[in-house]
C-alpha cells in the first residue's frame, strides 16, 4: 500500500466549477479560522446556507494553494455523501482542507495527517479498522467504565477544591474536560501515567496547528511557533518510541494493536505509525473534550432540561445524543468526487472537493423539529451525524458516549446548581469545535 503523502496531488486553487447553481450568501467566512475563534460554529449562517445555497462554492484565497470546495449543509446531502464512499473518496485528497497550504509547517505533521486509516478508501481501510475492534466493543468499554468513574470523581474533587478558593468558579476545560478523555484514551493505549500530561500539552498545540500551518496571514509570535515546532517534534518522537517498543514487547493494549497491525502480511511503515498515532490521540481526545464542555453550556442554556436530568438521572443516556447533535464537536469532513454526481440540484464534477458540515446537518429543521432547542425527549436524536456515518463512522463513539454519561451522572449528582458563567473562548480552528476555556460556577457557595 502506498502512503497518501506519496501519492497526493497538489491542489489547484485556480480551478472553478463549470456550473454553480446557488450564489453563496454573505455573512460568514467558513475558511477563516479566526471567525470560528471569535464566534464559534455559525449556526445562523448555516441556516441561511441550508435555505438559500445548500450546496455552496467556496474559493480559498489565491495566497493559499488549497482547492475550492462545495459546502454541504442539508442533512440529506451530508448523509448521502458520507454513505457513498465510492463516489466521495477520503483517500483521493484527504479529509482535511489545506494540506498543501503555502504556510508550510513541519513535514512530519503534514505527512502524518494524511497517513492513517481515516484517509484510506477500500480495500485498505476495512482490515485496518477491524484490527482496532477489540478495544471498542461493549464488553471492553464496560470494563473501562469503573476506572472512568473513579477518575471523574478525582477530577471533580480537584475542581471543587479550586472552586472553593475562587468564589465557586473554575475553568471546566483545563480542570476536567481535557483530562477525562486523555485519561480514558491513555488507559486504552497503555500510556504510562508520568507521560500523560505531555499529551494534554500536545493537544493545545495541535488545535492551533491548522491556523499556524494553513493560514499564511496567521498572527502568531515567533516564540509560539518555536514552542509549537518543539512540541510537535516531541509528540512524534514519543509516539515512535512507544510504538516501536510495543513491537518488541507486546502488551494487551491498543498501542500494541496499532504497532503490530499488518497489511498483506507486511508490517506498516513509520509514516503510517506516525499517522495512526496522530489520529488516535487527536480523535480520542479533542472531540470528547469539546462535547463535555459544550454539554455544560447547553445545560446552562436549557435549565428545564437540566432539571429533568437531576430529577430523573436515568434520562442521562438519552440526553447524550441530543447534546452531541447540538454541539457537533467535529465540524466537517472533506471528500473528493470520483465520479460526476448531483446534490440538491447542484452538479458535482469528478475531482471536485466536497465538505460535509455536520453542525449544519444536525440542525436541519427538515429532520429535527425546532433544531436549535435542546429536547432530551427528542425521538430521533440518535439520527444525529456528529459521529459521521458510513464506512468511516466514528470508531470511538461508544467510548465517547460512555464518558459523557458517566461524567454528567456524577456532575449533576454532586453539583446540581452548576452553571456556565457565560465566559468561554475558542481556539482558531474550523475543523473541531475547539472550546479552550469554559468557566463554570459549581454552585457550592
Ligand atoms: C464526542 C466525541 C467524538 C466525536 C464527535 C467524533 C467524531 C468523529 C467523526 C465525525 C469521524 C469521521 C466519520 C466519518 O467520516 O463519517 C470520526 C472518526 C474516527 N473517530 Fe471519532 N469522534 C469522537 C470520539 C472518538 C473517540 C473517543 C475515539 C477513540 C478513542 C475516536 C476515534 C475515531 C477514529 C479512529 C476515527 C476514524 C475511523 C475510520 O476512519 O474508520 N473518536 N470521529
């Protein structure tokens, strides 16, 4: 199997589609990461797009060499695209925008962001995905849950101690949301405890990577760039060390599975190991972290729903899909058309890029009545697309759901008066809904 970093073609920024059915309305720039930092996900603008231009053309500035793309905002179109991996390929151009951005960036990072199973089509994708299965079964997750419960309580004790010294207030992200997914993932991977804080630090830098690497206009100090490059180097060195160690000394952990997976009887080479390492630590951490924080924001905005959960904690499992629908922690996945197609009356030509906006699909009123409202009794909340769908549907969805359920059961039990204070910040990122701070008042005063 050839690595995608070796076969990927440069993107053609000068390409324009032969036919544009809908004019793209003004109001938000989906390519401007600073707009996501300043405003979060543009739900109102997604609404305008769904109504006026459900398939809209986006042209990155000529200062980048990133290809233009079709933005999909209707639920049916996103689902159709995600389910049809033959027409809409992950492997032909990768699932992220901006691989070949002129901003440059570390070669190992751009290679790794291409060389993993999320960027592979069949026949390579399925066997690699299947190899991970033992660590994603209900049985395995059931065994993990009691350790996650203990960790939730430890983190909440710590949060309470900090809040007591600060008028009841504490940052939920840096004291809870970023630690719980990291703990769970490290338990699965088999990462030594002393090394875990480094993973949280690398995550901060990774969240800023697309902005630093992909935006030639990015306003970042040379000192921050130096720290960024150093941390990215450390992250790959560490991943290489532990994965090679597992080849020599296999254990019963997910790192061993990643390190020893073979394709056609051949072990995977270092560039695939780099990619798998990057995929698992990013996919397993950042997404759950943002759903934990985003759910707190929702429960403060929809107090009646929160009260129902306090009165009847058995409703928490059905709150989780509704919260994921509204938060949509992963904002998009990109595909490349392998044949001509048509979506909502817009012709898509072979070779064109298509971007599925999950946050827009998840608030499509044709599928979810009163889509901006949190309703824990919503009958079809489970149809949300926050985990994607089809061949690449999130491998970690059960792990994510288990962590969300466990966390909110304990949070609402211990701190029923907890509330978001309204203070928050986002990292400049248009790929994940990257909530970097979220202040809560634990209501203990
Ligand atoms: C709320 C938390 C999470 C969300 C919203 C989320 C979302 C997603 C999405 C949208 C995809 C792509 C689906 C598609 O292309 O159709 C994906 C893939 C993936 N996710 Fe998650 N994810 C979450 C948590 C996790 C966790 C906890 C793990 C691992 C422990 C994980 C591991 C993966 C992997 C390995 C893939 C690639 C699967 C493949 O290519 O076959 N995710 N996730």
